[in-house]
C-alpha cells in the first residue's frame, strides 16, 4: 500500500498556495550550495527547474539525452500558452482559468493543484517576457491574445505558430546562464535508466552515456524527473521520435505510483497517415479551428472532388452537434466525432480523414489575413502533403498527442518516493482526464519555474537528506541491473526488429485503448500486450554492441518499457468503468453519444503500485471538491 | 494520395568515428513519394537490423522541422534542395525516379563526426552559454505589459529567434562560420528592450565564444541564408557586425 | 591597446579590416582609373598629367606609403582569413552544390584576390618601377604604355586580370557594406547595384586600355 497523502494545504482555495509557501521550511542562502539536485530532462519543466534552482544557489546537475538542452519536445508546441491576465478585458480571472481547466479535465484533477496552476500562470507570462520571448503584440505595443481550444475568453499568448519553441528557448537561455555561472552542470547525451533509492529516499540516477555506452551513476539529495509524456507508446503519435516513458517507468518500478495511465489525449488536428512506412504523425496547431470549418461529405462513399460537393452535401458535424462551441469543441469531443464520421465511411474518399476548410475564412477576412495568422502552418501543410490549403481544404485526423496520466505526485510535486519530484507532462497532476489547449506549456513552466524550486527547498529544509556516495551498494546494484537488461536484449537475437514490435503494440493500443474503449476490447488487449511482451523478450533482434553509439539499444529499452506501460493503460482503462474526458467507455454514453461520468464511484485518482511485470495494486486518492460543483461537461 | 513508388539509389556516408576514414554505402530502394526522407532511412534501418547489420546512425527527433536535431547534406546541400525545409520535412516527391542521392554528414572542423551522419554540434551550445540570455532571476520580472514593444520590433525579433540551432549555416558555409547562428540570438535581444542592458557585452562574449569554438569567419557569401531551414536573414549578421563595432567603442574594457 | 588587437583579430574584426581597407582601395582605384582614362585622349595630356605628379613627389610618396599599408593589411588579412577558414572547413563534400546557395564572385574572393596580388607585383615591377626610376629624365610615359601593350601575351594577361578585378569588386563592394552593418531592405539593393556598376565600369575601362593599344599597334604597323 502506498501512502497517497496529497498534502493539500489548509485554507480557502485561493489562499492555499500562499499559506503553503509561508509554512514551507526555508534553506538559509549560505547553506543552499551544500545541497545538490539532479534534474532529468531539459524541456520547459526541466530547464525551468534547473535554471531556477541554480539561481537560488543549489548545485544542479541536469541531464538530457539530446545533444543540446534546446531540443526537448516542448519545442514543438505551436499554439500558445494560457494565462489569466485578462488583458483583453473579457471577463477572465484566475478562478475562470482554474474552472475551465478543471471542467475541461472532467473533474478528475486535484482541485488545489489546478487552482495553483491558474494562479501562477500570470507570473509565467511576466517571466517569459522578461527573458525576451517575442510574443505577438498589438500595434500599440501591448501583448496580443487569442482564443484557443475550447476557451470562451482570449487568454492565450502566442508567438506565431512557434510558441513552444520560443518558450523553450527562453528556458534554455536561463539554463545557459546558470551553466555559464557554474551553478548547473550540464550532462548531454545521457539517458536515465534507473533511479537510485537509498533508505527510502531518492538519492541519484543511473544513466547510459549514449556516445560510449558507459553506465554512469550520479548522486544528489533530490531528483527531479521532467521527462515528458508517453504518447509514443502508440508508436504513431505527435511526440518526437525519442520521447519515451523509460525514466518515469523505471521510477515506477522502484516504487513511484503511476497515476491515471489511461488518460491519453488524442489531438483532433493532425495530418492523416499517408502509408505503412510512416514514422510519426504531425500536428497542426489547434488554433486552425478558430477559423477553419470541419466537415465530412454527407454521403457514404462520396466520390466527387471537394469543389464539386455542394453545401447541402456537407456535414459540418461539430457545428451541428455543438452549436455554441462549434469547431472549438474540446479536443476529446472533436477527435471522437472525427473517428465516428470515418467509422461511418464518411471520411475523405472513404478513408480516415476529415476536411478542415478555410474557404469561408478566406472569403470573410481575405487571404492576406489568413496568411498573417496561419501562414507558417499552411506552409508546413503544403510542404508535407504537397497540397495548397489556400485552394483545397486541409485533411486532418486525430493523433495521440499528450498524456494526462503520469507519475503520482502530491501538492509539492513529490512522488511516492520521498526526494523524487516529478514536473511537467511526466506527472499526472493538473489536467485531470483531459487537457485544454495551451495548457501544457503553462503547466510545464509553472512546475519548473514556480513550484518545484519551492518544494525542493521545503524538502531540504524539513527532511535534511544526507549526501550519499555513488560507490554505495544501491548504486552498484542499479548499474548491474541496467547492464544485465541491456545484455539480455542483445543476446536474444530473434527475428523481429524493435520497430516491428513497437508498431504492433501501437496498433493494439490505438484500436482498443484509443479514442473509445470497451470492456471486452480491454480484457482482450491486456492479454495481447502480455503476449507481445513475451514475443519481445524471446524474438527481438537488437544489433551492435553495448559499448558504442547504438540507437537500436536505445529504442529497444524504451519499447521494453512501453510494453509494460501499455498493459497498465489498459488495466487502468478497464478499472475506470465510466466515461470521463479523454477516457471514453462505450458502455457509458447517452443516447446522443455523449460521455456519462460516474462521480459517485470514480471521483478518484488511480495510483498504481508496481508489484511485478503485469501485476499492479490499485491505490485510490479520493478527489474532494470544496469550491466547484461537479457539473456535467456540456459544450452544446 | 496514391501514386507510384519511385526508385532511388542512395549513397550514404558511413564513418565509424571522428578519425576513421569514411565511405559511401550504396542502397537501392523503391519508396512512396509521400514518405519523408527520414522515413526512408527508418525503413532502411529496419531492414539492416533484420539482416543483423548495423543501422545507419543519424539523428532526428521532432520530425516537424523545429527541434533542429536532424541535419544531413543531401546532394551537396544542407537539408536538401528544398528551401526553408529541414531534413525531416523533406519528402520523396521532390526527387525524380531513378535519381542517385548522395547523403553526407554536416562537415566542419567544429562539428566532428561521431558516427555515420551524426556530428557533434556542442560548439553551438557554448556560444549560447557565453551570452545568449537576459540576466535576471525567476520571480523578479515586472508585469508583462509594463514595457510596450512595437509590433515591428517583436516581429523582427521573432524572425531572428526562429533559429532552430541545427547548424546548417555552418555546414553550408565554405568557411564553416556560425555567424548566422550567433547573429540570430544577438539580433533577437538587440531588437527588444529586454536585451538592451547587456547588449554590447553580449555581442562581444558570443563572438569570442564563436571564434574559440573553431568556427571560421563570415565572408558574406550568404550561403547560410539560402540553406537555413528557417530562412534567417543575413541582415542579422549586419546588425551583429554593427553592434560588435559599437561595442568596441563603448565598452569600458 | 589590448582591446584593439583583440577586436581586430576576432572574426568580425578581421572582416572590418578587410572592408575598411577594401573600400579605401576602391577610392584609390577610382583615382587611378580617372588618370588612366587620359590615355584615350592622346599622348600630351597623359604625359603632362603623370609628369605633373613628379613635381609633387614627396606628396606622392606619402600617398604611396598609405597605399602600401592599405594593401598590406588587406592582403595580410585576406591571406589569414583564407588560411584560417580552410582550417575551419578541412573536409569538402563529395557533391559540390555551392552554386545553388551563393554567387561565384563571393566564393572566389581569395582566388581572385590572389590573382590580383600576382598582377600587382608584376604591375609594380614593370610600370611603376619604369615610371619612377626608368624614365631617364624624359616624360614619354604614354609611349611606355603603348609599347608594353603591343605584346599580345601582356595585353591578354592585363585583360584577364581586369576581368578578375571586376569579379573581386562586385562582391567586395557590397560585402563591405554588410560588414559595416549597413544592411537594409530598402538600400541594400541600391548598394548592390552600385557595386556591380563599379565593377563593370572598372573592369571594362581598365581592360579597354591594353585592347586599345594592341589593336592600334596592329593597325599602325
């Protein structure tokens, strides 16, 4: 049994964070340099945390498997970042951002965490502007905002379609400053393969040097994992090729509970798959839905080209079913609707894609205005598909994109292993069962800049963790187990490549644990994944040697972990016998196909405790809501 | 989206490490015109792995042209023949049936080959660490709207800030100069009020770091701009030159 | 003065030196060009012009010293840049596609410069030495030039080098502006136009001299 004390502070919702900060134990400035912290991952959360911890005076060691800390996948976020600044005077507030976020997550997130996220959102914008992030501006020189992904206020800050890049480069610049000042020691091309726990506390990590294959141990008094999400479990997703769950998963196997693994977001506006050889899916910013209209032909088996399909034979299904939100309906609804349309055979040319049409927008505001708003996205589309979206409607289809689930953390973002903190997409905390657009950047930076640096100070101040030596038995044992695992994979010498097996896993998951799930399918897929795992460990072929640059070994290790995580996703989805957010159980829907939540039985966080491969124990953290009524999410 | 496959001969550079002698490995392949070049590599590697051979080492990550991880020289051109496109965004429809494609790693003294098409670009990070930031600590920022910034300045700064740090400018330059890369960051901050306090120290420090990292000097051939996947303008280099000149006059040291 | 040598030896510093000396040399070339054009207006004018320079010999010597310094810096820095940049990029690609991303003129600056340097040495060793020390009190400068270009190889060599000089100037002029940081959407095209115009006028004008004298020598005899 894992202790799931959420450590939510006392007080009114709006006072909790303030009270908590006041009650935290502080570390004397002169003593800070005596504490060291390991930060794994240098995306928004990791770079933000490493830089800020360095600024505070702690000794930081940061790790990334990239050649540079600027390459983390945060960089690919396009649309924007939310904040409750209310610069547009349209009635926004911290409470409204909080409410939208918790409602968007279908009331499956921890109220206090979500409120804090909304609360620090404003500081993030200040921080990023001060870093020199060139956000979009109005002619008068003030910051511009747009409405985004299901919000009825304009609270999204953006830098063309490259907001993630600009924010990450901002965090990267702060990190660089600390590296230069000697407060952060940067370790590139290291992949974390284990977390080392000494006397019940996280005290270090085991990494593989990706250039030499050497297994190294690093110790510190606290470890922060900011290692991103696990969408790549689906093989085809919008995540980067190297994005993986290994760091989080190895921590899970060392005792960190994994929460809500079945909450995976399938993003509605991605480019459709072009063929079998496809390696990843590409996302087109959701901001396109502000002006683009989504439709499919009304007639199954429509053969006419777009321009020949009259208005009457087009089904603008989102506008029809959700008149008030229309094309801006939340991601899960939008994605599922596209899936159903294609299941019915109404997809473009009977295939798996729907139209995203800008003809009306071009008529309304003119092509130059459309170009000004979305030019780079249109260019990217044309580049990839060879079609000009100013002339022909885009074709889109949903793709796995973000994982709300992740390592369980308390209000301090500490996992169930003391001293192990988890930030950004890697944790489960703020988005509940579904994430709203432009909230991922917000959460990554909130955790990195404004939460982890405080709570680590509190941990040091109250727990006073001892320094340990990397020569200790626990480190040696971790190194040995990592080496053993690698050698085992190399020795199998079977017939299937790592990608072959990964692709099979992806097909199983997207089919049965994707946009909609049902009991029979889940029960079947749990067995199928277990079988596939057997197949991997008996029939995989990994080439090359352990002590050299070997991208095959890197991928094999990640897929081995996905094969365990994939099963847990299905186990979790089976346990959660309700529909909520991105988790849609066929058994629980209204006659009109809307999700039916079950607050009486399922208002809890599922925190899974690892027992052995294929076996977990469910721990529940009950979600209590002091400030909000659990409304039925309706976007009609 | 169904068209006939095209047949290609790929001559791909293989090299064990920085000091080893490299050679071209030849592969004949038939590919979908809708596949990306890197997907062709994925498939080649999958086949090599099946045969128990070492796959071709190359780097890529986001495959959306924004992370800057990928980079190959394709028929003599960094990121290939399509303008404003990173290697990962290069699709096979841009090649002709029957074509032979030569693929080499980025070459520069500052970018030693690690293996096959993977090179070490750490010099670029060193340059950024020398001054590519605004010095302030988390929490000390004023309200985001406290300083108005003209739309033009913000837009020009973003043009420069779009640099993805891939190193194609270096690979394209006959002098292996990274000046386009340096100037993109120098310009971003020179154009914004936030960057003014350290404007002249920054340009000095970044230029020195550039020179010390083994990159060559800019001789204004503008090959960098032509090959930059983000189309970063050489006007940034001019701005940096000017700032560098002024910094020498202004600074007290 | 440590800062000065540090700045001048940085990669941008070296460029600034190239640009400053280069533009100054273009000024000198302009004067030289105007002088040479007198060749087309007959013997007397040219001889009088060159002869009159004899009268202000000390001033000429000062100007020549300055020129030597300008050339010296330009050449020294140019060779250094070429050498260092070669070291920075030791490995060439199997396929050279440089023409796709840059102009011939910009890529060949060290080579066109080298050719001009060789020419310069020859030019000084013949005409300059002759004009300054070989005239034995006479002022028949025009005849010296006319005689020299009766030789076909010499004339051809001069014509080719003037073409090369045009290449060098075509890139050099606008490049100097870029180095000084004068790059602007509105003005840069004008600078480029002026640079090319200069290059063409200089190349054609200078090259016309050997052609003119060679053709005249054939017709005259």
